[in-house]
C-alpha cells in the first residue's frame, strides 16, 4: 500500500504538484489522468522516490519511498514516459539487465526477457539494437522491462501513448495480471480508454487532484 | 542561433575543430620550411592522412552537436547559399581561426626552438600558401561533412525516442572504406618487399596506411568480440562490453591507433637517424675536440702530446689514413693508452668504443724513442768450430737508419774495430748522431764487412749516449711472420728491430678483404705489417664504418716517416685548457674542430630536414589523437549522465555502473595497447624500416635499424592510458542529482545534455 500524505513538489519558480493526499492499494489498477502538463509525471517521480517531495511524504508499506539519494526502492519498477532504455543494448538485453540487477542469473534473465518480449509480440525484435526500433516498439520494450521484474510496485507513465489498440489492450492485460498477483499498479494516462480499464481513477489538474471515481 | 550562444553551447566541438586545423596548418608551415631545407614532403604524408581523418571526425562532432539547428534550418526550408552559410559558417569560423593560430604558433615555436632546426631564416610565400592550403582543405572537409548530415533524411536525424547518436557514414560506405584500406595496406606491404623500396613513395607514406589499417582491424576485432558470449556476462560486463564496442567509439579508436602507430614509426625513424648522426659525428671527430696537424709527422705529433701533456690528462695523438674507401686501406692509429681519459667520454657510448680493449691493442712492443748525441755499438765474433783462418782480422761497418726529430730518415755509418789487438773478436765503434736531441726512432741497420768463413757476428749493444736501444733484437724486414728475433748480424742484409715486425693488434670495421696473402695493415710509413684481429665493430673512431684501428706507439715502432695520406691529429677533451689548444695551434695545428652537439652535420642538410619532418609527424599525430580523444569527452559526459539516470531507475546501483565504465575503459585501453604495440611493430618491421633515413656510403656508419619495439609499446601505453583517463574522467559518475534523474527520465531530449 502506498500512502501519499500532503505532498507538494515545488521548484524554485513554481509549484508543480500540491496538496496530494492519496492511498493506493495493491491488487488494483489505479489510473491518474489529466491533461498534458497537469503534473502526472512529476507525481509519479515523487511517488517512486526519484525526487524528494517538498513537503509531505510518500510511504510504501510504512517505509518512505524517498531514500535520500534518488535511487528508488528495489520494490519499485517504472515504465517511463520516455522509456529510458539503454541505447547500445539490444531489446532483450535491456530487459535482461533489469532482471540481472535484481540478482537473477544471466541465463534465466535472458530467457525471462525473451518470454516477456514474446508476450508483447516483439519477440522477433529481441536481438535488435533498441536504436533501430520504432517508437511503439520501444515503448513495448520499456513495458517488458518493467513487467519482467515482477516488482511489488509498478508505476507506469503513459505506457500506451504510442501503441495501437491491440497492443494497448495487451499491455493493459499484463498490468492487470500484475495487479491480480498483488502488485500496486499506478497508470498515468490521458487516454480515457485506458482509464476505463482501471479500478480506481484520480484526475489531476494543474498539479492538484480534482476527483476520485471508480470507473466501470 | 546567435553566434555568441552558438560559440558557448558548442565550445568544445568548435575548439576541437579549430585546434585540429591549427595543428595541421602549423605542421604545414613547418613542413614547407623543412622542405625548402632539403626535406622530403612525402615524409609528412602519414600525418596528412591522419589529419584528414581527424578533421572529418571533428567536423562530424560539430555537425552532430548542431543537428537540432540543422534540422530547424531544414524545416524552415533554407537552401542555396543561405543554407550553406547557416550550415557551415560555424565550422568555417573555427577553421579560419585554426588557420591563423597554427602558423602563429609555428613561428613562435621556431623563434624559441633550438637553432639546430634546419629551417630557413626567413619565411617565404610557400609557407603562407601551405597554411592557406591546409585551411582550405579543412574548410572543404568540414563543409562536406556538415552538408552530408544536413542532407540526411529528416527521419534519420530526428526520430522520436532515439537516444543515441547515429553513425553518420552509412554502413556500406564504412565497409568499403575499410576494405579499401586493407587493399592499400596489402599494396604497401608488397611494395616494401621490392628491392627499390627505399626510394618508393608508397613505402615512405606507408605508416599512415598501416596505422589506419590496424585501427580498422582493431575496430572489427572489438566488434567481433562483442558478438560472442554476451549471455554469461555480469551486468557490468554486459554494459561495459556493449559500450566499448558501440559505433560511437569506432572512429576514435581507429584514429587513436593510427596516430600512435604513425607517431611511433616517425619517432623511431627520427630517433634512429638522430642517434646515427650523433654517433657518426662522435666517431668522426674522435673526441670532444680534434686538431689536425697537416705538416707534422705522426711521430712528432705523438711526441708533441707527450711534451705538452706528459700526464695524459687532455691530449691524445692519432694518425689516420682515410683517403680510400676500402676497409683494408683505411687505418686509424690512436694513442690508446690515453683513450679512457681523452676520448672515452665521447666514444664510450658509441659502437666504436675501445673501452675494454685498450690493453689488448697495446699488447705489442711500442715505439722506443731515444735522444742523444753519440751512438756506440759493440759486437763480437765467434769463429766457427774448427775453423782456421785466424789471420784475418774481422772488420764491420754498421749502417744505422733512424727517424730523426723532424721526421726525416737519417743514416749514419760506423766502423767497428777490435778494441785491443789481442782480442780481435771483440769489436766496437762510435759515431756522432745528428738530429737526435729531440727524439729519434731506430728503423733498421745493415752490416757490411768481413767475417771469417762460417763465423758469426753478434751485435752486443747499440747505445745512444747511455741508453741501449737494441731492444728485443732484429729480424729481416720481409722474413716470415714467425721469424725469431736475434742479435746475429747477417752481412749485407738490412735488419729491422723486431718490434717493427711483430703482429699489430687491431679492431676492424666493415669488411676488410685481403685478396693476396695474409691479413696486414698499412703502416704509417707505408709498409705493411701483420696483424692480430681482436674483433670487429660496426664502426670505429676516425675511420667509421670501414677500416682498422690500432695503437699508435705500436704502429710507430720501426715505422718510417708518415707517407702521404696519413694525417696527424690530436684529440682533446672538451675541458682542455685553452692555452694548451693555443700551444698546439702555435706548433702547427689547424684550428680546433669541436664536436657538433646535434646530429645535422653528420646527416647532411636533407637527411637532417627529414629527421625534423619525422619529429613533426610524431608530435603532430600525438596532438591530433589527443584532440580527437578530448573531443569525445563532452558528448560522453552527457551520455554518461543519461545512462546513469536510466540505469538507476531500473535498480542498477552506482557500484555496478562504475564497474561497467571500468570494463569499457579497460577493454578499449587494452585494444589500443594491443593493436598499437603489435601493429606499430609490424608496420615498422614490414614497411617503414625500408625507408632510407640517413645518407649511405662505404665509409659511413651502417644504416640504423629503425624497428623499435620499445617505442611501439611506449606509444601504445601512452595512447591507451590517455584514452582510458578521458573515458573514466569524462564518464565518471558525478553524483547524479535526483532532480536530474527525474528530468532525464521525463524529458525527451536525447541529444542535448541537460543542464
Ligand atoms: N524541472 C522542471 N522545472 C520547471 N517546471 C517543470 C519541470 N518539470 C516539469 N515542469 C512543469 O511541470 C508541469 C507538470 O509537468 P509533468 O509532470 O511532466 O506533466 P504531465 O506528465 O502531466 O504532462 C508542466 O507544466 C511542466 O511544464
Ligand atoms: Mg507526463
């Protein structure tokens, strides 16, 4: 369970996110929607422990997600809006190193990576350098990387922005699978169809939470 | 983008392009000046080749750094001259600046350089043209590369999500260029095996092709390595290997290896020629100072040194006959007893050092010089056993030849008579000895007279004033080499002192060949003398690469006055008191010749200019490589931050990230080290050692061997260490601020370093 208590995030000039008070439960898909620039990415960075909240705190099962350095807790996994893939590695290696970083043996990590890429229907691209992939393909590699590690928390920032409908549903299905396995899954999106597939929906506007609803 | 902002944002890339141009234009100016002094411009071809590669790389870096600007220009639809201006103006400015700075630096260098640089005093139009030409070529290359990038499909330069820089040269072009290089290298190799290789331009320019080929092979080798067994690696290993083998490093790897190889080949060539020149000069002069005495005989010269410097602290006499090219006819006699003190400081470091053989060279009787006014001789006659004829009184006339103090052969004749009538077998005689106040040397004697049949006359003493000068006895001047000396006088035949016929120990250089008869040496007096060969050397003092060296006093024993072609010389230490030198000049010596501290006198103008051209190539390629490696540092810093940000988000901790950097640097460093040392040695051994570095000739030092494995390894280590330092320092994990992580991971600004 993630508890977000009275969180503000300010830079020198502006307040990007303010007054966030929210509890995210495991086993559910939580959507955060909002127009572009409303603060979704910023909020996920705070929640994931990549930046320190200016005020307030974020706790994962009682432990602060901000560890003082910007290194996230091992329990966290991310699908970044800009993917954050390592360009010199192949698709498989990008997924595999995330697994290796969590102590999975190289051979097993490669096999798991391959399997996850297959499930995202890009298994045939697994040996390609990610530099040579299209935007949608890159995004699926980024999803595979976050899904493969099976972390207790998955923060997905616009994970389907570049995907066609089929791929989108595929990704949402896999996120659902994670939630059903007991993970806490947060999806930031501006896509209503994605919101519809989630269990809880928070809407943001200008850095604030404006409504909570339970779609579907 | 306004100029000031452009200059700030792309400062590194502009500086590297300008710096590369400056290196090349200053090299162009210096090369032209050296060419005017007799140097061969082809020597600089490898540097020119590296320069082209370096300028291309620098302008690609700049063009890539500006690719957003270029994209904007394209989207705005600029074309024609405007496009050219927008696209290439920054590169032109950098090149122009480099073209101005380069020659200025060159002239500053020449102003401060030791006067030994054999460049003309005043610069001509040629130097200016050379600098301008280099600048124009650089500008052309820079324009070409920028335009290539400008004209790439937009998609190739700006695809969303692309996070790494793309190689600009299409893979096919790179492959063709690589294969072309290998073919060129094969041609060069073949050409180097041909007999005419020494004068071949292909061979002279070979280091450039060799270096780039080895660089290309290193790139391929590293890529091959990356294909194998990626699965079993650790996270750090996987990352490190993939980074090291990424296309990003390939051009720098190629250039670094090529530059180190070109530099090594040029440097060892220059060092070999320089050492050759120094050694030739040392051996030619023989000591720090030499003074020739054209009118003085060898004996007088030797006596002069004994007189002026009785303790042997400064001076050493020598005689040299070097008017012929054949080894067996070139001789230098040195007063080796004084070698260690007088010539040793200069010659001991050369192949012509006599240290350790001084005693062996002197292992024969030396000349005996006597002074006095009267010559006394005594002899006795032993009648043959059972002989009769007691009645006849023996009489003996002794004709004695000697070399007087002024180098003239004199002869006196003295009669020996029985001292007492009742002792007819004991004879003696006495005569005045002219011209021997200064010092004479006994050359030979001839006895005439009567003896009773089958009796023997024995010379008991031969005394000048109070000194017996008869030495070890007498031999016939042309008897067999093993003839034992004796005191028995053969009537009507000339005898010489045994010392004049003993084997003279010598060292040989070159390939003396005695076509008729046994090995012998040309004496100072012209006659031959049998020798003992102590060994052979690559070169010897005064005769250099061909000839024989022996001890002067040994050679003087029994030798008649110097024949023409033998030159007398006094060698002197560098710290000889000036009045001693003045005294020598007063006694007939030419002005002292001091050893040239440089190597150009022995090399001659054109080989000396070539030597400096090689130094220029070595230094130039080192600087080019340095510029290229440093030029990569900035882009790397940005990439390192982005990578660190992405990696920490997926849980790869700082220790692993650092290890990955280390693996990358070590792998590249090892590749540079291995490729450069092996490739450098191979390039030298297979190609550049055929290049003629020094003037050749029968009496010169043998050609130096410019294959220098040590310098290949040193250059390789230097290149590897510099690059590893750049990689590790630039790629060092600065503390990636949390905010930065968030921004990097949130923004799609793949090619610009976040601030
Ligand atoms: N480092 C920053 N400094 C200042 N403003 C920022 C920074 N990062 C984001 N912003 C601003 O914060 C707001 C929220 O951004 P973001 O969280 O990326 O929105 P979203 O993900 O909802 O599109 C935007 O208005 C953006 O311009
Ligand atoms: Mg966002």
